[in-house]
C-alpha cells in the first residue's frame, strides 16, 4: 500500500502531468473503482471497493513511464484502463489510494501500412473506429468482439480478447505483430514488427494477456486482412436441445475436416431463445456457421459444411437470411449498456456470463454438469444456458449465460449470494473435467482465486514473471494473482 498520503499522491501526479490530466472528482473516482463484474453494485450506485486517489489521463509512453516510476517509488497500486468494458473485475481498485491510468486519450492511428498489411495504433484507439476506417479502404483487422463499440486497443490486447470471426482470423494473439509497453520501473520496451522470428521465446506473450498486472501497453501493431463481405455465406440448422452433444460433434466435424468458416456457433435452447425467438421454436438449439473470404473459397466452405450436416437427420436447415439478420445486430455499445441498466432497475433480474473452454471430449460434460448444478444449487435462477462460439481443431469454448432474480438481497450482498456462487460452480466443473476456467474475458480479480488450479505446476512461471517485472507489487494488484488476505 502507498507509503505517501492520498494528498501527496495527487500532488505528485499533478507535478508530472499538470492538473488538467489528473481527475479527483468524487463521482468519477467512485465509478472508477469497479467494472461490470459488479454490475448490480454499478446499477445501484453502491461502491464497495476502495475509492482511488485519482484518475489520470496520459498522452504518451513517456508520461506513462513517469507516472509508473512515481507509483513504483511510492508503492502506489495502479490500474491501467482504456475502453472500460472489463467484465471480470480487472478494473477494480483493490487497494486503498490506487491510481487509475486511463489511456483513452492516446487515440491516434499511427500508420496504415497496406503493402505490409499491418496497422499501428496507440492503446486508446477504439476498435470500432479503427475497423470502420479500414473497411472503407477494403481492409479489416478481422477482430470483432461483441464489445467492439466499447473496447480499445490496450484493453483488447491486455485481456487476450477474441472476436466473433475467430475461427478464421484467430484471437488477438494471432493478429498482433509488434507492441510497445511500459514496465513499472518506467522502462519503455518496443517489440519490432516482423512477420515471424525465432530469437528466443515470443516475448509478445508477456504483454498480451497481462491484464495490466505486468506492464502498461501503449502501442499495438495488428495484421490487416482484405474485407470482402459480398462473398459471405450463412449456414444454420436447428436441432432438439437434447442433441447438444451432437451439436458439439458437428462443430468438431467441421474443424477436423479442415474447413475455416469465420464463425462457428452452437446455442442451447435456453440461450437461443434470447436471440432467435422470433422464428425458432422453444426447445430447439441452433448451429450456425458463416464463411468469409475470397469468392472462390466461401461457396466451397458452405458446400462442405452442408454435405457433412446432411448426414445428420436430427438437423433441420434454416433460411440463411435469418442467420444473416441476426448477425447484423450482435454487438453491444453504450446504448445497450444504458438499456440494460434500466431493465435491471425495473425488474431486479440480471444477466451475466462466464466463458470457459474444454477439449472435444469434455466440453459437453462441463456444459451439462455446470448447468445442472447451478439450477439445483443456486436460488432464483430464471435462465441457465449458453453457447459455444469459438472452435479449434482440438476443442471449443462454452459461454455460460445466466439470469436470476435478485431477491431479499442488498446490492453489496448480491455478489456473494449469486454471481460468485455461480462462477464457483462453473470453475469447479471446468477444473474437474480438465478445461480452462477463462476463455477470453481475462482472469480478472474474481477468478484469480482459482489461478493455482488453472495453472498447475506452470503457476511458477506466472508468479516469477510478476515478481520479476513488478517486484513492488504496484500493477493492478489482485488481478491474475490474488491478494494475500
Ligand atoms: C457487452 C460486452 C461484450 C463483450 N464481448 C467480448 C467478446 O466478444 N470477446 C472478448 O474477448 N471480450 C469481450 N468483452 C470483454 C471486454 O470488452 C474485452 O475484454 C475488452 O478487451 C476490454 O477492452 P477495454 O479497452 O474495454 O479494456 P478495459 O475494460 O479498460 O480493461 C480491461 C483489462 O485490461 C487492462 N488494461 C486496459 N488497458 C490497458 C493497457 N493500456 N495496458 C495494460 N493493461 C490494460 C485493465 O487493467 C483490465 O484488466 C465484452 C464486454 C462487454 C461489456
């Protein structure tokens, strides 16, 4: 915890950045103490986490370096942030008198290099703006998380995010070329942009996924891809919910046969009703693919998938236009967040998600046993289900989606009574069957308590990285590695 007073922290930051870049407004500070993991507290405007001393807006890697050096010298916990769409407690200020370092003001696209097919931008560039600009030129990053209208480059890289078209383009870790990041001692490190190199370990992966617990990301170079939406093909099948195991096997079949659709999804009946209720009968699950890319390739992917699926009499093909329509309205921006807030206030019913992954031979058991246990053990559930939305040759993810009524419970008790309990059951089932408790939102703070079970003997490596890069323990404490009680 800081070795100087709250007032001295603010004075020191003003000396470095000037008063316009240092915010100490009470309401801003309160709102900066948490993220959407504590959605109900956020909605009720009840703040249970230590309130930070300041939020600072940085304009360059040099400013980040100076702020981090000051924090390191004075043992002040810092919480990096950009788009503020975090969902797993990564933005919670877990220690007294923390400083939130906001990089959203570093929002310049530095270079679009069409010949080498890469784009370089600062950490605060919003993904939606970047991709819209690129699409006008006939390119795309290929990255499309549901939070595309909210998220910015720093957070996207820090959380190892993944987008809806991951089966073709991969997660952000597959898109990154080079990066710049600042470490707690103020050292600015740049990893150059090359197509590949074998000079030792891939140090990009110390930065990617660090969740603000090792370093501050200031610049990112991503690959570019051609944007060819006219060639898109949409494929969908409905199936009875009892055939979810078959649904996973269908996803597997497409991956194993070597097809590369851009998305591949399986929704169980409960979750499907949230998206397709206009035409999908209750009790039906749904399988969806989209093929994207050159005109010679997408019809071949469509034909290949249809040929494979035609061998399963349990599947019933649906009109591809229905899938295309659904695909157009997937993302969430500030409008949807504001609507959700009003809905929660009005109904006291809240929807949350937890994303995990598993191999083909255990994903169904993870899905089924977690859903069954939650429905049995947690009160007031109104919906329990989920979907698989990112598939690989050796397995897939499960995105649990759950809603519950908040009954006889103060805002500050909601986490313990419902959200943490559900998370715990999911993590227990994932660990039991050998999957990963985090597929793409980041471990954050709530799931950090399971980190040793998640990592097993390789936890040694993560802990050693933390000790080496952040010996004074100032980087987003409680994230990745739990706080010692
Ligand atoms: C509605 C909704 C849908 C979502 N859908 C997806 C999805 O499809 N796929 C997906 O992967 N995620 C999804 N998310 C989660 C979230 O949007 C992503 O994890 C995103 O990458 C966060 O980016 P951000 O800029 O908002 O980061 P923030 O929320 O600001 O921060 C997220 C984490 O990254 C750290 N961080 C932020 N900036 C930096 C930096 N410059 N240097 C170091 N650390 C930093 C923070 O400390 C924090 O731990 C969704 C979230 C919401 C609310």
